[in-house]
């Protein structure tokens, strides 16, 4: 019976070590994504500079902001190639920033 117990212990240790390594990779992945979102958060306009927006809010603002910048550059990356005017893109970006900023404020209250 001794050899079986020894084999089982090695398997458990191996499984534990693999789990520790996987956890470390996952932590690294989460930190990398969080750092990327923080960089994106500082690159897009915001409702308030000291307000920390959710990742979803940052993505929504970034999408409308990228559409605005692409229209300023003369490109159309809108859904369906509708080529919205620059003023429509400015309005969309402004509304998105306001909605996302106010939504975050309401959740905080």
C-alpha cells in the first residue's frame, strides 16, 4: 500500500502546483487587463476627471469617441456604413459621456 499512497501524494502535489501556477497566470492576466483599461480610461473624455468609470462605461465611451475621431479623419466605421455627420458624432459622444457618468453617480449614491 505504501507505493499507492506515495503515488497519490505526488499527484496531489502536482495538481496543487499546477493550480498555483494557473492562479498566478490568471492574476497576471487580470492585472494586465486592468492596466489596459486604466490607460484607455485616461485616453477618452470623461464626465468628471476624478470619477472612475466601470469597464463597460469606458468601452461605450471609447466606441463613440473612436467613431467621432474616425469621422474627423474622413473615415466611416459606423454600423451599416451610415456615415453620420461630425455633429451627430459629437452629440453621440457627449450623450454617451453624460449617460455613463450619471449612471455611475446614481449607482454610487
